[in-house]
């Protein structure tokens, strides 16, 4: 599940907004980035619910970034876009929570869990600012 179109569009939209430096409306972002307006609106609302963006209504309204790009991590963005933490597998959080009641026999949970912990750490270490800086080089 790690990256879906929602995560991709959230990241691209945030980069676009940072580069523009002023609030952007859904129509403009949708047209500039060639993203479905209705899908983008849902993504941006999720980012607002997670307090990454601020939404202003009205003629001069739009979305603006409220989190510092130097402190906004890729993990934060994915979690807001997907409305759940990024996950590389669909197992339970612990063996005891296994929905299929096979946790005590599972030999792959510990492997997947270790990979997930590494992925979480990696995604938490990359900021929006770093992504933008690498992209512009």
C-alpha cells in the first residue's frame, strides 16, 4: 500500500504550493498538474484535516502550507493522503492481534515488521524541503 496516487498527488501538490509561495485553489492546481479536480480536492482536504494545509474560502481563497517544509516528513504526507500510516504489509501490529488467529504460527510477521520499522524510520527522515532541494538540482 505504501504509495498510491493519493500519496503521489499530495506530494506533487505540496511541492507546487511551496514553489508558488501563495495560496492555491483546487482548480489551478488541478489544471497545472493535470489531476482530477474531485480527487485532488479530497486529498487536499485530508492534508488540511492533518494540519498540513490551511484552507481559506472565498474569492482569494485556496490552500496554503502551514507546516514548515523542513519539519514535514514524507511519512506525515503519506499518512495524511492515505488517512492511515504507510504500511508495506497488511498483517496485524502484533502477533497477538492477528485477525486470522494464526499469529503464533506465523514465521513472516517478524520479518515484515522489521522491514516496516526501517521504512517508517526512512520516511520519517525525509522532509518536504529535502525533496524539493533534490528535485531542483
